[in-house]
C-alpha cells in the first residue's frame, strides 16, 4: 500500500547488498564451538581413561541413557525460552506411567489406548499449569512447584501407592526394545527410546524454528510486553508451551515406564533438575528469549557422557556428584565467557 | 580468545582431576582399581583368574545400604580372586538399569544387584540373560525371577520378628503405633504384613495408628510429634527401619516421653548404640555382613562353574541387649 | 574564590558512527543556576555523563575548583563534590528518609559495629528542618511523592558537601505546587553558594530560576548568555539553529474521509471525555506535558489498556476489540513510546522483530515462509535505510534511531490505515529524526492517517495538520495548522491564562 515510490530519500539502493546475508559472525561460531569443545574434551579424556568408553555398545548405551532426559529437556527448552521454568516434569512422568499401567492392568491388550491416555493426562496437567500461569499471572516457578507435589500426590492416589507391573510387550518395547533384533549380544541395534527421542527432537526443531508459534515463543520470552503490543496472543502462547511440555513429559513418562516395566508413583523423582541442567548447559538463558534445541541435545549428551564415564571409571558416588556439579558450572561459565569475546 | 583458552585449560584440568579421582577414590575407600588388581594378579603369578564383578545397589545415602557397601568392600579385600565395581543407583530405577548396561558393556563377568524396585529393576535381569552373564540378587530381589540366586532375608520375617519383640517387651499388652516405609515399597508392604501378623496373636495389643515416614528420619520425627500430642497413652512405636525409629526416639526424648519403647529394623549403628545406652528398645538386625559375603562367594562359585543355589536366606538377629549390640558394633570397625 | 567552580574546556566524545560532543565548553560560576539547553540528542546528557564519570572524554579537560580533575566514575564524582539528580530517581523505597540520606556513610556507634540510629535520625531531622521540609526522617521513602523524593535527594547532595549539583529534567513529573517547592529549595541552595546545572526543556522555568544559559546543538557548543539578554525566540533559534520548515518536510495533503472517531472515551482517574476525529491523510498532533494522559488515551484505543466508557468508531464501524490483536487486524498500528519495553524484543534478530506483527501474512498454515519473510524484511529495511550489518543481528545492537526504524518497519509491513506514533523521535539523532519526518509526510500523502504524540513543540508544530492539546486527562484545545503559535499551545497545555 505504501510503496515510497516517489521518494528519493527512501530509495532501495541497499536492497541488493542486503539480499546476500553475511555468514554467522565469528562470535557466534565461538559460542557454538565452546560447548562442543567441552564435549569433545570429555570424550577424549574418557576414551583415554576407559577402554570401554568408545566401544559401539557403550555408545549405544549412552544414547539410550540420555533419551528420557533428552525428551524432557527438549520440552523444558520451550518453557525456558518462554522465560519460565517447569519443576513438575518428574511428577508428570510418573502420572503418565501409572495412568497407563493401571488402564492396562484393568483392560489388558489396549496398550495403544493406554499409552495415549497416559500422554494426554500429562498434556492436560500441562494445560492446567499453563492456565494458572497465563490467567492468574502466577510465576511458572511457583505454579509448577505446586504441580510438582499435586501431580506426585495424584500419581500415588491413582496407583494407590504401589507400583503396577506392565506386561504388555509393545509397551515394554518402548523402553527396552530395539529397532531391529540382534541375534548375538555383540551386534548393535538402535534402541527404541533413542528413536523416540530423535523424532521428538526433530519435530520440536520444526515447531521452534519453522512455525509462527516458535517465533512467538521466542518473542514472548524475550519481551512479553512488546509481544502483546505486536498483537500476539501471549496467553495462548504460554498455554500452548505448557501443553507441549506436558505432552513431552507424558512421552518421556511412557518411555520410562516401558524401561522399568512398571508404572511407579515414585518414578522420575528429581528428573527436573537434570532436564534444567541440560537446557542451561545448552546455552539457553533463564531470563528467556534465547535457547536452541541443538544446544539442549548437546547439554543432555554432556550430562549423559559424564554419568556413563564416571560409572565406567568406578568413581565413588560421592565424588560423582561433586564432579557433575563442577562440570555443569564450568560448562556454563565457559559458555558465558565466550559470549563476551569481542 | 585468551579467555577461551584459559577456560579450556580449566576444563582440561578438571577432566584430569576427574580422571585422578577415578583412579584414587575407590582405592581410598577400600575398593580396587585396575592397576591394583593387575599387580595383585601379577604377584599371584596369574595362577588364578580374577573375576570382575559389577555391583549395583540402592542409594548409599541410606545407612543400611552404606553398611552393605562397606561389607561388600570388606569381602572384596578378603577374596583375592574377585574384583568388585560398586555403583550407587541413587534410588533411581532408570539409573540402575543404565548402570547395569554400562557394566555389561564394560565386560564384567557377573553382576550382583541390590534391586531398586521389585517391578522396575526387572529389565536388568533380561539384560544380563541376553549378555550371557550370571546375576545374583542381594537384599532386594525383582519380579523377574530368572536370576541365578537371591541372597537376602525374608523381609516379612523381619516384620514378624519386630512384632514378636514388641509383644515380648510389652508383655503382650499395650498401645502401639507403626511408622511405615515409603508406601508401595516392597519393604514397607512385607514388613507391615509381618508386624501386623505377629501382633494379631496378642488381642490385648492395640494398633492405634500407622503412617508413612517415607524411610526418612525427619519425616518420622514429624509423624511422631503429631502422635505424641494426639495420643496421651502410647506404649511402643515400631518403625520399618531404624532411621525412622531413631527419629521417633528423638521425638519421644524431646517430649519427655521416655517410657515409650521404640523398636526398629535393620540394625543401624546409631540404633545399636541406642540399645547400648538403653534409649532404644530393640532393633531387628539384617546381617548385611553375612549377606554380602555369601553373595560374592556365590557369584564366585557360579563363575567357577558351580550350580546356582537359587535362594540363600539369611536369618535376622534380634538385638535387645547391650552385649549383642556391642558385638555387631565392633564388627563394623 | 575562583571565578569559576567548574570549567569544561574543549570536551569531545565520539560514539561509533556519531560525534556526540565536539569541542564543547561549559563554565559555571559559584552560586548560579546555570541552564543547559538543547534539543534531544544535542549532547546535554553525554556532557553530564562525562562530568559524572560515566563516560571518559576523548579530548578536552575538566577544571573543578581550580584543579584539573580526571573523573573516572560516579563515585569519584561524588567524592570531589559533584552530585547528580536524575529524571528517574532510584532511592531505596523500603528504607526511611534518614537511611536514604546517609546511605553508605551511616553514623556508627563507638564500637564501630552498629549504626547509631539516634544520631542518624537527629542529623536527618536537622537537615530537613534547615530546608523547611515538613517530613519525618523516619518515614519510608515509598510514602513520599516524586517531588519530595527529589527534595530528599537534594538534601542528600547538600549533606555530602556537594560543590556542584546537576539536575536533569527535575520538574518533568511534578505538579505545579511541587515545582514551587522545588524552586524554593533551589533558591536556598543558591544562598549557600552551591551552583546548580539545570537541564530542562521548559522555557518558562528556565526564565524563572536560571541566571545563565548555555546552549548545545548537534554536539556543538553554541554559546552562553546571561538570561537577561535573551527572550524565548532568541533562545529557540539558538537551540534549533534553523527555521522550522527546513527540518519538517510537511506537505499539504487533501484529507479524506473520517477513519477514526473517538466519542467521549473515559477511564477513571486517567482521562475523561475524550472525543476527536481523524481523517485519511491527516497528521494529528497530540501535544501536552508528560503525564497529561496522551499516551494513556492512545494505549486505550490500541487495546493495550482498558477504558471505562466511550466509543471508538473505526472506518464507520464501532470497534469492540478485546485485545490489541483485534485492533491491529482492523488496520491500526502503534509505535509505542518506549522502544525497549514495548517496541522491540531486544534479544532477538532484526528479522524476527520486523516480521513479528505480520507473520500471519507470510506463512502457510502454521509454517513461516522463510524466503518470503526474508525478502519482505530486506525490502523494508532498505527502503527505510536501516544501518545494519545483517538481518540476523540482535535488535539491541542497533542505535536508537535505527531501532526506531525497525519498529516502523514492523508496523509498515502490516499496511496500516491508521498509524499512532508516541514520541517517535525521542532519543534519536537529528539525521534519523529528519528521515522519520520525511517518512511521516510521505505516508500521509499516500493516504495514511497518522496520530503523533509529542512533547516537542517544534516537532508538533512542524508536522501536524491539526493539534489537540491534552492536559490533565482532557482535551484542552484544538488548533488548525494555519493558526498554531508556540505560545498559545504552551499556554493551553499548562492550562493557564498566560
């Protein structure tokens, strides 16, 4: 409508130059490198110390071991980009497990329905958090702190306090299965949880980078007021993020239940901390507006490799906790420092 | 750029420290490391094969498990032909399963598992079977019974013994409260059943109330404090483990209600000391020293070709007097 | 005593791409109130930040009390006796008046461990009485009005034995009565021979309390005159340095049909009975003092705030929007006053900022058509001549003027029929200002209806077809382009008989 056609002051001589976007700056290269450097140093050191570390079998193990935390961390990435935090994810995982396990216990053979129901239960609880956060303007920290205990209590109530064994082979395969069966223990296959994690990560990347919704998540996290003034339905975005996160918790909870072949009301206690750690190591900002799925995956890998390596080396569990904390802090410090390279 | 290198150097240094810990920490705590093991082997002239055995336990933060780990380490030092790698599952079923995978990848000859969850730890049984290595379960077992041998106690027996001890202390008459473990935990289910069954035989003993202390001392203390205000007359409190029992004892002492007899299960150091001091009525001791020793020996025998015994049940020991308590306390030094 | 308390000689300061100060001088005598004047972006605040130690000058020297000084930080400035009182005060609201006055230098008891509360409050009481302030030193700061807070800051400055006090726009948010109290305090300081550098846009005040005026323009020192030698017009021409029509390229436009009609819009305690019409192709100026309610009216129309009664008719239809999104969809865009709070997502890229409001127009289903989006952003930024290295750079890395252009890009991509601009040229340099004026003029000639809120008289007069003067939440007067005079506008805004 307003083409500035007749205006010499506003001509378009710069257009051609701008069409060719300059590559990523050196700074941002350094930023993405920093984390990779941490990761590679860890891998090199571990493979020197432990001969088992670089074996194909162990690498497959590491990927399976990070899958559940990885799925949770991807969901957490959305919440943290939005400027929030979710402390309730561990409890939500437990809900998905017990809900589906009990459904299967009552009516065997409906594994698919039970699994969907377990995931949807978490989506619903995510929606409840989203509603509280957006409508009542309660800080996500507080809303999810409340949900942390509510959902845990619900899980105990649903399960009547006891674990429920899952016997359904399809369900169990989600946690313990492989893409193809191997005939001897030396052959390698891809574990089902890894496949689920890869799908979750890929879909999440598409949502975050390619859709309007993804853009809005970044915008709302970066500046909620400005987003509202730009005509974004901020409440809807918040709601959707918590529903998405709840759904991912549900998926992770199902994989976990399959892995431990039971719906346990006490499952996944404290998992939120590992997920948050992965996202933060991955370079997301707790103030919102910044963060990447790729960073989160790398963060989850760093934690996973560390856990695996420490076990391989037979490090005492007490030292493990200290080392884990130090590495997390060091990774974040390194990330921060490289942000300021000029 | 300078900064980046500085921080990278820091990370590298940390990794080295980590590596150093990896080698020194277990040996400092009485475990063995690769280098030590190999020197041992060399000094033996390589006559005997050293079996590498991976051990995964429940969280070391519980005193009972810590005793178990110490017992395992003692056994490890005692037996020259085995080498244990003991891993803390930190109460996470998922971590326990992951650790078992890691141990298998590492190429251990056999695995001893103190199962975190009756149902949840079952896939580890499957994993060991697939890898073709023997699995001995210790203290807590799994729903999947395809393991070689279970070494431990009959959990319900501990409940029965605790119930009997209470009845004996009260002379078959009185008001009793029960602090339960984490609801749904197999220990809680079986101990509750045992205690209830034992007390059923004494119609004059009345169970006033039962609540979960979630295996934790401070939770048990809070539960007891509430009871002390609610029930003017209490004769005894029985707890599913000594940690909670000690919490209950502390609450009673603080309230000046020392007439209440507190009985626990496990035989924790502090509980034994309490028995010696006369503050703690009794503990039902789960003799982890014998269990750990039996489990490692059973695994060695299986690896050396013996037929698995399938089930080795160790009896509980009631600790009601200072002399017995002192005997077990001395063993731990 | 030396002739000057402060001499700044040949001070220069450059920022990337902008020469903020070029060989500027400032001489302050003891006991005078010295006005520092100039348009926004003239370099006043940069000069004061150098004096305050926040910036280091690239060249020139500062002589304070006869000694050459090098001020490296605000703490250093405070130590040698230079106090600043800012537009936005930041006292610690939960502490008492006395605690605020003596913060960081509380009188201690003999044991040097605990604060001597008795002395703290008695000392504060003495100070308050000295300035005839009817305040209790034990009151919390949060209880005070803005003016009272300012007064406490001044007392704090005096008690620090300041030898020079700088006041930056001290009256911008004060009521008339409060202004009088403030002036009385200034008179008292004058008697103590403490000179004051007074930065203000309000001519009347300058003529009322200042002794001397120094003028800056575009980073250059223009001159210093005793106030008696000047009148309003000569001062303005010193400040502006050119005839108004040179920088304001307003073309005459035949205005069209009414696109917006506001009927007795009210919000309790904020604005009352606001009615006006806006025509196609018209630039409607909304003039008034800060806090008069101009932004609040526009925020209500834009759906950012609620209103209690009244009617908004857009293109002949009553607008019943529940939120900003619906208002935007009806063809209204608003460039808000505060770029950082409401205009931009600073930590995100220029591209994401520009397309934020119009993602619906360049996406298919839920997916963004990234190529189309990129093309549109490139087109828009080149038309607007945004100085940037890449569309991927973060919004916070741009200068104020270019940030404002990004906000304009965002809204122009929406193809609005009505564009509301709230202080569109605040805090941006003269060059960018001229471009924005040019743009407004072009857009209006193409049929866009523009509402411009501004506190700058030359801007309002230069650009508007029609001016509404807002004061105390009401429309106080309406002026057509032909019969606008600066004095009338100001008189109307102040609500007084001149």
